[in-house]
C-alpha cells in the first residue's frame, strides 16, 4: 500500500469514527424527524440535490476549470452529508434531530441519485461516467449506516458512559481527518499547486456560497434548521466522492486533489458562516 493510499484510508476511517460518535449520543426517535415533516424534507433535498448540482453545472460550463476539477465538483454536488458535519451544525445552532435525520436520509437518497446523476452529468459534458448503485451503497454502508447502527447499539449497552466515549471517539476521528488530509496534501503538493489556477478556486467558491445560500433560504423559519441545511448543502462527503472518482476514473489524480482542496476551502468559508449563525441564534 502506497503512502498516499494510507492517508486516504485514514481520512475514510476518520469519517467512520465520526459517524459512530454521532450515533452514540443520538436518540432513536430522531431518525423519524424528517418523516414527520415532509415539507421540510422536500425543501432539504431540493437544496442539496437540485439547486447545488445545477449551480455546479453552471460553474463548470461558465468558468471552465480543468477537467479533473470539473469532475470533482460534479461528483461532490451529488454526494451525501459527511458525518463530520453535525458538530459544526450544532455549533451554528442547528437542531440535533434534524441533523441526524438529514444525515441518514441523504445517505439513502444518494444511493439512487449518485449513479443517475453521475451518468447524466457525464453525458452532458461528453464523458462516459458510470458508477454502480452497489458500489455507492457499499461505501455508504461502511462509512455511515454501519457505524451509526453500531453506535446506537453501543449507546443502549453503555448507557450514560456512551456520552463520554462518543466525545473521545469523535476527537480521535477529527485528529485522524487532520492528519490524513495534511499528509495527502503534502504528497500531492505539486498537483495541488497546479489545481489552484484556471478558475479552480472561483468555481469552488461559487458552489460553496450558492450551497450556503440555497440551504439558508429553503431551511424554513427555524434559524437552526436554516443554518443546518445551509452547511449540509455546501459541505459534502469526501469519502464517497473519493470512492466514486477512484472507481470511475482511476487515473484522475487532479480530481482527487480537487476534492481535498474543496474540503479545506469549505472549512475556511464555513468558519465565518458558523460564527455569524451562532450569534444570530443566540449561541
């Protein structure tokens, strides 16, 4: 196994640990939050899987970044919510039940949306891109669904101790994400530098800012729900995106680099948004 592959595995494992930690402090009834609020569910999915992909297509068509960057943006726009996101959403005043329900629902929807979306976007831009439903389902099962089910079981078995253990696991997951991302970026530094030009940052910023705006406008009257959906729309699952790109275009190194750059840029843009949202919600 190469050093780069090792760092990629560290990133994926960090996502798994974050999903596990989230479920260990969640309530079982939170999962049904969106089922009981169909209007909010529809608005959430319109923001994530209609508005953001359309913005990504327009950004690619008008700004014309390098092909690898374009591929990364299109795949990211169809990816689900990362389990790393809820902690950021809660800091911004997001409602815990809505966040957990959105994480699970987005994972389920992506199993259908991603194969169809990747194929359609590939045809739109003249590329043969195919991704199997089984491959996406396997990735989501390993990184989201499986760890969350395990976390819910652990919560029931451990009782009050689950809260403390979830915090420890969550911090380990965040540390692994930092180590994996920095390590991968160091190895890919020359490619990262090349990816910075030709409209890359502008295209990424357009997608991120548009995602924040769409989620905030469609999130409904609750400030917590608006900020939660804004962050969910702008931030996507890096593990799923890396897996889809790796299985669809194995030699697309620039696309893999672009995913990591997108994640880091999202953090930079998201920090002032989270701070401002927290002040608005009284946090």
